[in-house]
C-alpha cells in the first residue's frame, strides 16, 4: 500500500496558502496548514510532515526563529524545509 506524503504549509496570507494547498493536493499529497509560526511549529513537531513550506514573515514567530526551534527537536534536525 502506497503511503501518501504529507506537506505542511505555514503561510499567513490566505490566498497564497489556498493556492499552494490546492496545487499540492491535486498531486495526491496530504496537506496541513498553519497561519502563524507558533502553531506551525506545534503542527510540525506533532505531525512530522515530509516537507515544510515555510514563509519568512509570520505572526508570533518568523521563519528563521521557527527553523531554529525545529532543529532543537530530534526529528526536526533533519526535517525538510523550504523557506
């Protein structure tokens, strides 16, 4: 049985997040979304997505801060992030 990949989109602009999510879902990939850095980090650490699509400027925690926090976690050390 083929396991679907999982992508987390952390983007505060709703229109961009929606377009990205729709395009990725059309490829048969599970998509999770978050609109701010703190919630995005929580989802990433809980769900362990195969890829994190990360905006640089976010409410509560920017992309650089989020990445630094992510890298403190054993799973997060090797998580794939597009910033």
